[in-house]
C-alpha cells in the first residue's frame, strides 16, 4: 500500500505548522513504565504528519509540540 501525504514546509519566518485531520481522536495514558496511545484513523494520520513535520532537516532541533486537550 502506498500513502501520499503533504507535510507543511518549515519556514523560519512562519515557523512550524501542525495539521490535524478532521474528526481526529487521540487518547493517551501514562503508566509506570509506558505510554499508551489510542487513536482513530484520523488521529493516527495526524500524529504521523506531526512526526514527519518535525523530522524535516530545516526544523530546529529543539522544536517540539505539547499534546494537551487544547492543542488542536
């Protein structure tokens, strides 16, 4: 299977843009020795895009995103 996705290009002037898929659902639980992530298809696609966005060579090393209830 081949999947094509567009990743927003990083710009020093505009910073980084994280794209959320419509109707995404993501839940996370932190346990003693693990993090459990539960998500629907749109949530998983959103997470994949965010990671690929951060992986661009032009993105500064310390760039990050805090996932909170309000980060969408």
